[in-house]
């Protein structure tokens, strides 16, 4: 077990399940804001959590809430909202 640190202002920051780390050391999870209690999808860059919402186009309409896995290609699966509805997502690195 290793402490990964937390997202600034978070009530909870966590990697969940067993498919949240790949062979490249990328770790995905979620963070729950300490004020609004909103969940956001995150990836750990080293020991620094990064909000995945900051890595997608701002006009995409998506709000990424959590992740479920990352594979060795760096593809991240999870769920979020778009147009007020919850859907699964798959992020593929460029």
C-alpha cells in the first residue's frame, strides 16, 4: 500500500478496484470535493492527482465523474454526465 496524496480541497481521493493501475504506473480514480461533494474523475501523475476534466475540450459538454480502469495503452474507462444524463466514457490518449 502506498499513500498517493489527495486532491486539493477533497473530502476523499481514491483509486478503486484492481484495474486502476497499468504497467506504466498510471493510476486512475475519483475525488469528492469537500465543499460541494461533487465527484470528479482523476489520474495520478506520479503522486499528483489531475482532474481528467482539465484534459478534455472545455466545450465537449462532458463532466467526468469517476473512472473504473486504465489499460496499458493509457485508455481510461469511466462514467460521467453529458446533457444531464449519465453515460460511460472511454478516453484514448493521442
